[in-house]
C-alpha cells in the first residue's frame, strides 16, 4: 500500500512538472505617436495611393523615372498595382481605429475623440475606405475618381475644424485645437 501511495504521489509530481508554463501576459499597449504622426505616417501616404489611382492606372506599366510617381509604383513588383490600392484602402480603414485611441495631438492637447465632428470624420473615413477597396478590387478607375473626391471630403470633415491653418506664415482659424 505504501508503495502505491509513493507511486501515486510521484505521478502527480511528474504531471505537475510536465505542465506547460503559463504564457506570459501580453504587454499593455503603449501609445507612441501623436495624432499628427499617425496621420503623416499612415493616412497621408495611403491616401496618396488612392488619389494616384484616379488618373493613373495602377495596373499599367510603372515608370521608375517619373518624379511624381507615388509609392505604389515603386512597390509594384512586390505589392503594387491594384493590390497596392486595395492595401492602402484597408490601411485607411484600420487607421480609423488607431486615430480613435486616446492620444495627444502634435500641440500636446488631447485628440478630440468624443467630438461629434471627429466621430463623423471617422465614420466617413471608414465608409470611403471600403468604397475604395471595392473599386480597387473591381479595377475601376472611374469609381476611383469618385472615391478620391469622397476621401477628400472625409478628410476635410476634421481638417477644416481641427487642423491648424497657416496663411503667410501666421496661424489663422481655430488655433490650438489639435
């Protein structure tokens, strides 16, 4: 009996030792960039890919010597052409999630996340991003022309209210908002 007890305890000890260790907890996400940095790093370049597709066929031949060519022309051998427009559309949609995370503006103020105009701009960005994605999947340049206009309007929803404006080197309009 004593032998069985020792064997049973040994099995429990071995079973406990062979158990997979608990996975480490994921580190808490940290916000590194200001709203301005996220805009310039993600939204601006990806918007330009959408804008470029309104008058240049992303599926056409790339001209690496064209000084006005957008980034998708240079990445065409890898993820270029219409795939670049699709990816840019998805990046814009996902960026809407990033810019609704509490973060600072370039001037140190909190981003206006709860402002109705800001929320309207986010909704418009998401909507037009999916329209751009569908137009890119269809390889429809006429639709890209319409989408580009809607993207401009979506961006202007917030830019007209929150972004600092400078005329002749002096701030004008709503200063210090974001």
